[in-house]
């Protein structure tokens, strides 16, 4: 049985990889939190708090592995137990050298951070993309064989930043490909202006949080407010800041289903958060530190929740492909899979009538 290793990170990345693996029962699927074989970086990770806000930290590994254990999934941290026929990455910012000898697929898991002048310098000088300190070069390093993008807008974006367009296929993004399903929910509040914060301070980026809170209050203009904190934030600090700078009765949630909260809101205010795409897909008026028109162009395709199946089909096809990586056509492979799926859907009613 051929083996596939899925690289995890945040809980969003981990659940997306789980969905893909669920569609590949004929393979021996294993999971590992994002890791590096770089000795100096590993020393920093193990002996300092410098990367505590990133998915390389032990905190994220504990959360991810708790999820994996709860679902009975196989863990092989740092790929120490097995040799693999395919590795599926949630980021190409770190691709250990020994993993590059194996077939690789990259899966987009969320929004890409703002591309800055420093990102440009790092890319042009061919420095390690992790030096950006954010995800601005994720999907643009051209280190994997196949790239699965969330939308045609993102496909164009990654191609413009250095990954050949022939490698990039619009497969959709699990967790963000069927956002209409969140409209019917049991979240008890409705009719508020929602604010989704970001972990900028925890990931070494500057943020004037008080100014952002006051801006949200101005946008709400007397309407009730609900703040949903980023899972990686210092929740105690954030809640104190919110309570001190918003009207009485403002709701603050550190946990809970963010998509349900957005579905019940009347307007959405974000910073740098993938959840802005939920607001856009559900027709909400949205605010973001990104250009909203650009976000609408990048919004993940809504394919009824078939992205994991699309990506799994590419995994299945590519792992059994015997030619050179540069000759593999993922766009054609996905198109053939989707044609087969459509033919099966059309065939089912005829079979029922025949029976």
C-alpha cells in the first residue's frame, strides 16, 4: 500500500488535510506537524520563544496532534517512521530537502498575507521565504510539483509571484468551498456588526489594536457589536482592550464557530483574516485591510464542498503517474476527474429508472 504524508499546522490546516485523506482510503495515510531539518532553526525553536506565534511552535503541534489522536489518525512527526510516495503540504515556505525527493502537492489553506517590499527583496535575493515573517510568499516558492489554488484569482496571483501557471490548478479550498451551509445554525445572536481580529501581534507584526477597535465602533454607528478573536491571540489582553473601548453589551468570543457568527451578522469587519471570504460568499458588506475588490476576485470557488475530493483525485492520479514531474498536467487530470464525476451524476437517475 502506497504511503502519503499530510503536513499539518493550524487546526484549519489540519482539518483540511483530514478531509483530503478521508477521500483516499486505499492509501496508507500519515500526518505530521510542519517541521524543518534545519539544525540552527530547530535549536531556536526548541530553546527560545521566537516562533511561539507560528505553526512551527510546540503549542500548535499539541493542538494538531490532539485532533489527530481524537480521530484515530496515524502520526509520524518529521517523517521519521516511513518513506513516502507522496507528501501533501499546507505551506511551501518550509519544504525539507529530503522531502523534495518525493512527489509533492501543495494545498492552499487560507488567505495569503500582504506582499510587501520586504517580500519582494526576499524573493528576488532567493532568501528563505520564512524570513518574510508571514505567509506572503506561500504558494510562490515553486518548491512543490503541483499547486492546488482556491480560485482562479489566486491561480493568477501565484503565477505572478513565481510558480509556473502550468503547475497550478483551481481545485478549491476545503473548509471554504461550501459557505452557504453555515446560514442555518444555532448561534443565539443575530443582527450585529461582527469584528474578526487577527494575530498580528503574536506573529511579530505591528498593530494599533485600540485604533482598530475605535474604527469598528465608528462603523457600527450605534449597532450592537460582536468581536471574535483569532485562536492564536492573547485572549485575556484582547478582551480587556475591547471592553475598555466599546459600548456596554459588546459581545466577545475567544472560541466558537466563526462562520456561524458571520452568517448571523449584518456586516463584517476584518483585518487580515481568511474569514472575510465567508462574508463575501454570504453577501455581507465587508471591511478589510486588504482591497475588498481584490478579495472578491480571490474568493474561493463555491463548489458545494467538493474541494477535498478534487485534491484527493489529484493525489491519486499523481501518485500513480510514472513520468517526469515536469510533464504531468494537473489541470487536465482534474478536468478528467470532474468529467467523470459529472457523468456519474447524470448516470445515476438512469440506473434508478432501469432498476
